[in-house]
């Protein structure tokens, strides 16, 4: 299962960090994406009030 976590960037309120990882992988493969909040809201499967999607 692909898990996505969205958190606000600590140094800039206009940026959010999207972290996604696959629970079935034996080793942690954490990927961090930086994008603007506008780009996040443009994604069809991510709402502005959804912090964790599992």
C-alpha cells in the first residue's frame, strides 16, 4: 500500500512536504517532494483537509 503524508514545511508556510512510501517494501524508501500548496490542491486525490491517506 502506498502511503502519503502531507506536512507543512517548517521554514516556509507556503510550502508543503509530501512524503510517500510503500509499506510492502522491506527497506524504507522515503521520498520527499517539495511543492506549493496550490499544486497540492490541484491534485485530484488530495483534498486540502486530508493530512494522511492510507
